[in-house]
C-alpha cells in the first residue's frame, strides 16, 4: 500500500542551513538527480562572503534554490514551494521569501533555546504558532541521523555531519529522484574514507526510508520530464561553461590558451577549472595581482597565444591601464568580468550588472573595446568562443561580462558536437607586406581593419610596438596631430565595424507595442515574465543583447518599431543610458541593485505598468 | 646558419636614437648591440620589453622584436611571454623608477619565480623622462623638483632587495665600462632563469655625475671592488674582510693579512654572503662591488610549467575536448 | 632719427628651436614683459615627449607661441604673424602653420648643409626662393651672439647658448617690450654665475641694439594695453593657479593640505609647486605609484586632512579602484586629472579631453563622483577651491579635469583678495548623533546627504568603516538586498544633489538659434570664434560647463531653447554622449583629437556649417 | 587619565566575530585586545587599517578607529594617515596575499621609508577568503584549488624580503603563543618607525596544520629558536653557529662548543646578520627563529616630514597666502 503520488508541473525547493551544513552540496546532488530525470531546471546558490560566518547566525546562512519542471525553466524561481531549514538562523533568513502555504521542513533538534536566542527568537516559531499558515514538518533530523549511524564508530559531531544527506534522501523520496547517481557520487567522493562513506550512504537511505515509511509524509510528488531537444545533456554552471568555451576556442583556433589571473570572487572558479586542463596544454598563471595577470596575458598574446584574464569589478578597475595598452598595441585579449555587487568591495558574493560602463569607458583616452555578454549559464560556452574569435580575428581586447548569478547558477546543457564549432583563423603575418619589402605592423585588412600581426620568431618581420601613439601603417612613434586623429578614429572604426548578427526579436503576436530589452543574466526572469504575460493575453516582445559594443546594426530600427521599450537592469540603468545616448530613444529603465536576480514577478509588474501607461 | 654571422649592425634598428647628448643610455645601447651576436640566436628569437622612462626607449633601437609597454609592468608582460614562448630570449629594460617605484611588485615576483627574463635596470637614481624627481634609489636629502628641501626617503639597494626576493642571479655594472658591461651581460645570458643587472647610468641632465666615484680615473680604482668568482674581493687600495657577526667590511689593504681577504663565490646557495656584499656600498659609493653578486641554479619558471604540462599530459593523455564537455554526469533525451 | 612705429591691435609670435635652445624660457620672458605692458595675452608651449630628442631633428623641436593684443585675448592664436626659427628643423616643423606674408626671423648660421640634410632639405629654403611669399629676416644670430661675447672667457659652445637672449632682445625691440624685468630676472637667475649672467645680458642688449641700429628692421611696432578690470595682475599658468587654489582652499577650510602623488606629465608641476609650500604646512608625499598616491591621500582625508591626488589619464586608470573606496567610505578626496593624449601612453605632452567618461564611469559598480573642469589657466584657481569645497562639505571624491593646454598655457590674472575667498566649513562630528548615545557614521545631513564624519582622535566616536556595503546609518557591514539598493541610490542622490549654479548663457542678441556649448579648455577658442562670428553679423550663443556631474539644473531647459547645439570637444564626443543620454537632445558634436587646442577658425567654420544647415 | 584604566573589554567592539571555528585569527585578536591597554593611549588615538582577506576583518572587532580598506593597499593608506596625523598609533592588519601578492610594493616602500606604522602580517600561507589558492608564502608543490598539480612558485620569506627592503624592525611570532605574541607586539609598539611582524597563523579550513612543527608540543622545542637579545640562539636540541662564509647554520647542541653559539643581537646596524637568521627556516620549518630579528633606530618618516616643515617654516616664516598669489611679477592696471 504505497502512498499516493501527485503530479506537479514545477517545483521550487530551497535548502537552507549553516555554512557548515553542506547545503551547496545537497543542492548540487538534488540538481544532478533532477537533471537526470529530464526535468528542465535552474539553480541559485546563495552564500555569505565570509568563509564561515559564525555558526547559527543569520549572516552564516547558506542556501541553494532549485527550480525544476516539466516545461522550459529559465529562472531559479521567485519563491520556494518547499523550504528546508537546518536551524533557526536559516528559518529567520528565508521565511520572508517563503509564501504562506509553502511546505517547510525543519530540523527541530537545532531549535534549542540557545540557537533560537542567537537569532533573536524569543519563542520557538515551530511551536508558538507563528508558522501556522505554512505546512510545517518539524523532524528531529539530527538525532535521526545520529541514530541511524549508531552502529558506526563515529563521534556525535562526525555523525551529525551527515544530516544533510538525510534531508537529501527525504527530499529525493518526496520527488521521486533516482538514488543511484548520488550513491555513486558519494562512493567516489569518500572512496578513501570508508567510514564517512558509510555514514553518508546510511543517512541518505535513512532519509529516503523515513519518507517512505513514516506517516509524516502522506503523499509524494512526481514532475514529468520537460520536452527538450533530443541529445546528450549535462548540467552546467556559467563559470564551467565559460572555462570550456575558452578551451574550445583555443582548440579551434589552434593556439595555446594562456590565462593570467588573480583570484577573486566570483571569478576564481574559472582559474580553478582551467588549472585542471594541463593536458590540453592550457597555461594558467596565478599572478601577484590583477595588473600582472592581464600584463602576462598581453605578453602571451604578443607571442601568439590566446591571452585571457579573468576577474571581477575591482580587478577590472586595476587592469584598465593595461587594457588600454592592449587597445594601442591591437593585440588579442579576452577580459572576463564576472560582475559582483559594487562599488568598491561591495557585495563580493552577490550578483550585479554594474560594470558595463566601466568596460565601455573605464580607460584613459579614446580606448574602444568590444563588449559582449552571456545570457544564461550554458550560453557562457558560446559567448566565450565568440569573445575569443573576435579578439583573435580583429586583434582587439574583448570584454565578456558575466555575473555572479550565471557564474554559479546552473542549467541543463545540450552538449555540443565539437566538430560543429566553427574554426577560428588567426592568420599571422609571415612575410613583408609592402612593396619595399618592409613589414608594416599597422597596415590593416581593409575588411576588418585588423592590423598585420607578426609574432616573435617570425624571421624578417622584426619590429617594435608600444603604447605611445603610432604612425599609421609603420607603427613607429608619431606625435603628428593629423596621424593621432586618424589613429583614434581608426581604432574606433575597427571596433564599431566588428561584424555582429542582427538582434532577433521574439514577438509571436507580431502586434506587441512594448519591447522588453535586456542583456546578460536578466534573460531568464525577462523570458519567464514575458511568457506569463503572454499567457495572460498581453502582447509583449522580447529581445536580448549579446553584443553591446558594437550594437547590432538593426538595433536602432528595432527600437523604433515599438511604442515603448522597457530595459530591466541590475544597475542604475547603464545599458539604458548607452541606448539613449546612441539612438535618442526614451527607453524606460527598470533598475534594481539588490545583489539578487530579478524575480519574474518584478518584471511582470514593471511590464504591466508600461503596458498600462 | 645565418645567425652565427650576425654583427652589431644587424641589431641596430633604423630608428634615430632619442636621448640627450651624453646620456649613459647610449653606451649601454651600443654595448648591447655589439653583444647580441654572441647569443648565437637569430634576431627574431630575441625580444626586448621595456616599461616607460628614458631608458625604456631602448627596444626601439634594436632590430629585434620589442615592446615599449607601460610604466612598471614590463616584468609581468615579459613573464607572460617567456612562459608562453620558452623558445625566445626575453630581455626587460627598465629604470630605477620603472622597476623599483611603480613596478616594484612585478620585479620581486619575477625574481622569486625565477621567470626566464633578463632584467636590465638602468639606475640613474632619478626620474629622467619626467624631468627630474627623486627616485627610490636617490640618496636621502636629494634636492629635486619634487623635493626642493631634500628628499626624506631611505633609498633601496636594488641588489639587497633582489636578494631578499629570492633572486637566483644578481649583478651590478656600469654604463661606461664596455668590457665589464659585456661580460656581465654574458653571465646573465648564460644564467637559466631570472637575472637582474643593476647598471649605474649617468643622466647628465638631471643627475649628472651621480656615479663619478666609480668612473673618475682618480677614484674608481679605490672604490670599485670587482667581483670575480674565486678571486679576492679587493680594490686597488682596499680589501673586503669578514667581521665577527657575518657582515663584511672594507679595510685598507695595508691593514689586512691577505689570508683574511674574502674570496668571491657567486655560487653559494645561501644568499647571505651576496647580501653582505650588497651592504658595502651605501648611497655615497665609498666602496662599490661590481660584477656578479649571486648566480645559483634554480629551475626556471617556464621550464617547471611546461614540465608539469607534459608530465600531466603523459599521465592523463592528451586532453579530449568532447570528453571534457560531456563530463561524467550526462543524460540522453529522446 | 629713430625708426617709424606702427601700431597693431594684436600679434601672434612663435619662438621655435631645438629643445636645447631655451625657447620656453625665451617665450616666458617675452610673456612677462608683455603682461607688464598691460596687453592681454594667452600662451601655448609645445615641446617633445623626449627630454631632448636629438639635436636638429624635427621631433626635437620645441616651440612657444604667444598671442597678445590691446583687447581681450582668449587663445594663443591660430597661426603666427612672426615666426622665430633657430634652425632648419624648427622651420620644417612650423612653416606649415605659418600663413604666407608672415614675418620669419631665421638664424642663418644654423642653416648648414649638414643641418639641412638632417631634416631632408635638399636646398637651403632661405636661399632657394621657396619662402619668397614670407618676409624673411635671415640673420647670423649665432655668430652675432658669439661676437658680442668675444670679450668674455667663454667657450664658443657656452657663448652660443645665449643666442636665445639675442633673439629675445631683438623681438623686445621690435615690439617695444620693456627690458628692465628681463634684466632683473637674469640677474636673479644667474646671481651665482656672473660670467653667464654677463653673457646673457650682453646678448639680450645686443639683440635689442641690432634692431635699433641696423637697416634690417625698418619699423617697430607697438601694441597698446588692453582694457582690463582695475587691479593688480600677474601672469599665471593653469598648473600654478591650480596649486594656489588648493593651498587657498586648505587655508579657508582650516585643514592640512595633503598631496599624495606620483609624477606624470603634464601634472607633475603641481607636485613640484606644492612641494615648495612647506611653510604653509602643506604635506607632499611622492608615492611609489599612483595607487599609493591616492591611497595615502585617502588615509590623510580619513584623518581630517584635505586629501588630494594629482595625475594624468593613465594614473586615473590605476587609481580607479581606490577612488571607488573613497566613494564607499564617503571621504573628501580631490582627484586632479591633467588630461593628455590617449589611449595608453598616447601623446604625453599633448592636450586632450578624453578622460571625461573615465572620470564618470571608470570604476566598478555604481560609483558616482563629482566632476568639474576649469575653462582657462587662471580659472584653475577658483575651480580648485570649488573642488575642495564640494569634497569637504559633501564627503565625496571630486574629479577636476584640467588638460595639458591650460596646465602649461598662461594668461594674465587679476590677483584675488584672499579675504574674498569664502570659508569652507567641514563640520566634523564631535559627539554621538543618536538617542541611544551611539555614533552613526552614515547618518546623513538631510540637506546635503553628507554623512557624519568623525576623525580618529575624537573621543567616544570610535567606529569602523570599510569598502564592503554598509548598513544605512550605522555603517556596519550589511549584505541585505534592500539596504544595498538603498545605499546605491543614496550615494547617487548625494552626488546628483550637489548644489551647483545655473548655467549662464552669453547671447547678447538674445535671438540666437545656435548655442555653442563647451567644457574645459575649449573655452578660449569657442569664445574667440563666437566673437568673430558676431562681428560678422551672426547671432550665436555661448555657454560653458564648469559642472559636468551633476549638470546645472537648468541645462535641459537651456538646451531646449536653441534650435541647434554645437558641442566642440577634443575627444570623440564624450560630453555630447552624456548630454544625449541625459536629455535626449540631438546635439551636434564637433570633435578633434589632434593633441592640440582648437583653432578659432575651426570652430568658426563648424559653427557656420551648423548655422547654414 | 581614563586611558590608564582601560581593559581588554574596552577594546572589544560589539561586532560578532566572523571567522571559522578554530581560526588562528581568534587568538591573535584576543591577545591584541588584552595588549592594547598597555599602550597607555585612549582608544580614539588608535587606528587599525586592513586590506582584504579573512585577517583583514580584524579591525571590526576592536573598539578603536578602523578602516577595512581594499586589497593590498593598507600600507599606503596607513602611511598617508600616519604622515598626516603623527599623534595617532597606526596599525596595519594584512594577510600573506594582501601584503605580499597585490600589496607587495606598498609593503616594501612603507618599510624603506620607515613610515610610523606597525604591520601585522597574518601568514597562513594560503588565500583564505577566496577559499584556498596558494599564496606567495605557500611551499613549492602545494596542491590548492588553483594548483591542482602543485604550485611552481618559489615562496618569499617575508623576513628576508623586509630586510632587503631596509626594514628597521622585523619580527616573527605565532598566533597560538599568547605570551610571545604579546611581547612581540610590545617590542613593535616601542619601536619608532615601521615594524613588520610576521605571525604564523593557522587556517584550519584551507591549510590546516601548516605550522604544526612550531606548535606541536613534541616538536616545537626542537624547532623553535627563540631570539632574545644577548641570549644564545638555541632550541632545546640545536644551536645556531656561524659558518665560514657569513651564513648561519644549525647544529645539534651536542656537536657545538657553547662558545661558538651565536648570541642574538637585534640592534646591529648591518642587516646581514638578521638576514642570515631569516634563511634558517625553509618552508619546511625545520628550524624556525621567532622573536625580534632586527630592531634598529632610524628616524621615522613622519618625524622627518614634520621636522622639515617646521624647519622651513622657521626659516621662511609662516606662509602668507596673499604674498604667494601675488608672486614677484605683478603689474597694476588702472
Ligand atoms: C602610469 C604612469 N605613471 C607615471 C608615468 C610618468 N613617468 C614616466 S617615466 C617615469 C619615471 C622615469 O624614471 P625611471 O624609471 O628611473 O626611468 P628614466 O627616465 O630615469 O630612465 C614616470 C614617473 C607614466 N608614464 N605612467
Ligand atoms: C582587487 C582585489 N583583487 C582580489 C580580491 C580577492 N581577494 C580577497 S582576499 C584575497 C587574498 C586573501 O589572502 P590573504 O591576504 O592571505 O588573507 P587571508 O584570507 O588568508 O587571511 C583575494 C585574492 C579582492 N578582494 N580585491
Ligand atoms: S634625461 Fe637623463 S636619462 Fe633621460 S635621456 Fe636625458 S640624459 Fe638620459
Ligand atoms: S578560511 Fe581560514 S583564515 Fe579564513 S577565517 Fe576560515 S580558518 Fe580563518
Ligand atoms: Mg631613472
Ligand atoms: Mg593568507
């Protein structure tokens, strides 16, 4: 007499606990198991800037939200249907986001007077009725875990560490997640620590069995697979997809991948990932600071490698002078900015889009760079390749603006066929390019305006370049006023002339008056908002910019063909300002600077306002 | 092989040299141009990377590959190039401001990593290009445009700093001493890994005569302590001896028994001896050791990097992009 | 029988020679003597980036242009009426700018075959007739100088060094400049070198006498004093006026002036000047790099001093992260950017306005700073005081954007009465500012939104601040999304709310359809162009922005009241872009990036185009 | 005078401390809080300035003035404050990455200038806040997130680097040794000018046990060479002696005649001896001198600056703004 099963089209689950409780791992595992079932999904990890803020405090709370369903999912969900809290701090920190009626699973063992007072609960919320409007499951998670592990020779502390697996097991039962994957994962992870392995497996199964056997949970749920394009899938986060994109680009270009970087949240994982890729001939150089990181990348590019530097906002500020050198030398350089909350140190672990204008203008002189941005975690792969292609083919610094949200968030990814990745042709100069047999390093390809690029080791093309203004063609130092004016305009023309595809607008109705235009990681919430608006009968068009400098050639026309254009940004309207300045179109900005992605609801409401205005 | 037949002319670029008349940079340039053929490398395999400063104009005048980069960053840029292209001979040209003011951090890190770059520090103890402000090597109390009442900073000894930063090769020489400069360049070129050469360079415009004691025929023999491996460390009138506490001191030859005189050894692993030598010359240049202070073997940085890459590749096999993208956690749809 | 005297209303003289020929000194002296006569004037020094490029080469040419007249003068003149050239290179480098009919005074001794060939003259231009359309005076300047000094025991080389004084003497005679000043100057300068003094004085007088006595110069000229406001005047360059302004600001604020700086052309002279001011208690700290320079200035500001940092474009790029810290800490900080040609090292000794957008946006996150700019050399004094006032009263970083042109150019200055300089009130916090007796460092003045500022040493107000986002009022670290949004908007509102005077438009006709709007050092040429257009019967309005962030409140209205707005800039249209983005007004940009100020003619023509369009 | 009656509690701020359980920073904090009353200064006269890193959270927990600045720049910011406000006691809190990676240049310049700041370098040989990458003090071959196959950089010895940078005071101590840490803080506070203290600090999360040899009761007595002025440099089992070439070496006590044992002298002007000491402890921590390596007198930077200002003012008289503006070359109109 197994329990009744309810079918749902989508669910949002949030795991919340102490930084030490392993919520990120728990979320990751549930995500893999979910992906395996063929649901579409998006995730949102959220952790404190401190490595381990003090146990049991609100700042110490770490959470992981997962949104999965039987249809296309593009956001981690506005608010959880199920909230799992491992201690009072986690409840305190997350209850505000949790709508009445939601299910809350609580480890009541942790709700001691001491822990409660730590976060300012005078009485125990799971007993004082303050949570009556929620479906509360208060379980002795800790003691059940410890109990299940009694047969092992572990200290209580060690045993308690497995309580996250107990919770995972329980949730896996509730939502019919397969267990084999996680069991394999644990077996691999703790291969060297049989006792710990045993503890985790036991707790995991105990959690599952608890759901299966006890009365506490009357029903379980299933969420059917989402219709997805045929093919082989994996789950991937933005930083990993980006790392893979860089490796792929170097392969299709046939050049060495060189990363010069200095660790910084939330960009460090790209360094970590690429550091593993020695067998691809990838060189990672952990520099003494950001300036050395980009400097070394420029040096490598000068030698013919694909020079990359990765950082976040404060690092961009430091790199800006050296990036200007890259502009003057016209060397390939990819600058990856995984944006975080600013200004200054700001909110290191939170997301934001506030480095756009810095990327555009944060250098002395007229110093144009290409700027592009990925829209989703998996999109980082393609955009990284695109950044490398432009950098190599046009000999120019290219900014890739990711952010903390897509960097750490993840989604299913249809694994591309490596042969389908278009080759990148660097065509280096190998012989003189002028009648008199001289080599002119600043002679340009009439098509792309890319300069002739000869790398050291190329016989007969020895030449010198530098950051002082250079004479057209020869590249020699020149203080000539007319030459300077020409070179400034030529560098600008080169970047403005980078070929980028037209902007595609999604407007099934073909009758929309309002266009919602975004860039970067706002894609998900904008997409979801536009979908739900259409479901409620509104005609809304959506377009998303991958190329910000240069803009797609048809952007002006697109803007002109809508009565109103709404531009949601996680800043104070930086893209909006660029568009207004460029096209004199009075776009409506919708700005939030909360260190968090937009919720679908926020954008729905903002769009409704514009529709009704 | 053509490179063997290269001459000074082959290394002189067509650019007209733009330094003030009498600038010490001229003699360094011409000595370098004469020396380069010795490397036995074709021109295209040689790269000079400089920062900003009068001295940093140097690469323009050599018919090799070259980059006149930005202020202070040449060691970082050169490190990147040297790592990426171990086949090249990479030289850094820098000034006392470029390398010790704004570029100090890159310098010490390049040295500790033992990056395969040869760093020529043109030390004129002044900011030349910006028209004469005191530098980190200017003597305390120096009157300059930015210190009209005298500078208050204690100067660095570039040699001491480099030794404190784990440098494997450190030397000092003089712009005008062609022969000594040449042999010092030779030693640096032969060293595997990072080499720092401090070159005393006269700036006739903003710091003229800064190095007269080591140049004037009537003083230099007394002042200069020429370091030659295995030879006693002496000037014409003085000798270097050890005192009780591990430091070195300079005594009149007359007062020392030859057996006490320190015999130079550039290959001691412990940098303490070289460090002691570096303390002999205060900013007043009473006694100035020149030559190779330290030259010890340590695996060069790019060697280690490429070794690791090939070791890992040998162990794991050449990376397979398709396998990388797929990873371990996949599922099939349809 | 003295020679006839012709009266002129204005003259443009350019001295040009080798870097070693002392042209800058010659120009400075002529300028002082001219100022003394009560002419109005503007100067334009122009020298190579190399300290001494090789003798006799075009890159080695150094020149000094002086424009003086009996009326208001605002530009150094488009082209010289009189060109003094000390060698063939100087002729080669300057002849293109010199209109036919102009007077050219040449030191023919230097026109040797060797020197001629050095700069590619096949034949001698002063003999081959190629200069027939000019009034050529080819004199043996060098030999005459050497001759005049025969009685002294100088080597020929030493004697030749005085030839610039010979030229100065001659020009002084031609234009009736008084000699006493220069004689006093030389006497003071060479007090310790009697021989050199004698040589210079003798050469100077010989030059004068040569004009007086020989046939070569038939007439001499006089230029009457310009009508100027009554008062005591001096001649002053932008960098000096700026330095004085900073000292004055510190005095009227009653705080210590602290400069943290790293030398860079063309800003170094401010460091040099302030380093002389020890007796004013000014502290100058020559830092190891730009970051340390601004860091030390911030540290000093934190301690209650007026922290200043001076640099040029590349230095701003490096300082940007630390400036962001200043934005977060809300500390007084004045950042002086003496702009030069960019990008990268660019054209270090040339002028440009291309750091405006860097000053506005060159930092990570939403990081607003105040931006203001002086219009003329003497204006630097007032603007420097204004920058300090805003920084101290609002606790904010303030950018002051000067440039190489006004930094080195000079003009007469009506010396202000020190008592007329308005006091600056810093009002530091001295006691708790909350009921519960706590000190809240981020409690704001409702008027200015300036935060409460208590400096170390203030008993009982001990507190900690930092670059991580801070809680409203308390300034404690806060990761709260709503608080971040609030603080980002509050910082923006504070800067946007800085009180700045309305923009004043000059339109005597009151019927102009076209407004020429500028900022910074373009004031002079715009003013001159507008004057000449009015003289030719065109109605043109002029307005000039001192305040760029925030803009004057009435700017939108001003823009709206003209059919066309022309914005000339020495960049690719940075202010124009800001205005378009802010007001959606289709201003017409007129851009040049030649490292040189606009000529009056350029702006006249650009304006005529707009008028006729 | 209230300051004399201050206690540890007076220096503890209300902010809750946010380090991982077991982090060495806790003990350093509590030792500092207990030590501060000794300064005999009122709280408002004390300022802590830090960079970025776990360690740089330190100032929040002290009830003095404090600034949590940006990565690597604390020495520069503190120098500015110390110059501007010589009445304050200025302390810099920094990590091995903060001070030796990104902040290396500011550190060495602050030391050579002898700025009046006391620099506490929390050396856990790892980047803690960014979750565990190798740092400039990590031993070669270290496996970390950014060096999965082992790091290839030769580490700095912070002590050697500081001595090469003309530091007038350099010391080393240990987070967990309350008493030694206290006496080292005391010595630094007493020193006029810049003081650098390297504090071995355990990071249980990313580099646990890095300093076990100097902490474990069964090894530490053998390993630790406690430096006390005038006392022989020995551990329980070993002694430091001079070798021929000015370096120092460590020998088993049994093998050395007591007369050979080096007597510690922190006041030697020549830094060579201190430098030799700094070479005794490789990154493997076989023999680790702790205590004050060097403590010599040199006029502090801000003293020099304010001295110059008052000298000039005495000579030229207090500056007169009106006279300054007028200058020498004026003319009257009307
Ligand atoms: C980022 C930056 N800061 C400052 C400068 C100005 N600058 C150019 S060279 C230089 C110092 C030159 O001194 P040094 O390195 O000793 O070289 P030298 O001219 O004496 O050969 C300075 C401060 C610059 N070009 N870039
Ligand atoms: C400009 C900048 N670059 C990088 C970072 C990221 N970051 C913060 S702390 C840190 C290093 C921390 O190591 P350490 O200085 O040893 O301090 P610890 O955390 O170990 O105490 C890094 C790389 C940053 N905050 N700012
Ligand atoms: S200024 Fe000095 S260093 Fe520079 S070129 Fe002239 S002489 Fe040489
Ligand atoms: S990560 Fe390490 S250094 Fe940082 S707080 Fe945790 S234990 Fe301390
Ligand atoms: Mg120099
Ligand atoms: Mg550390």
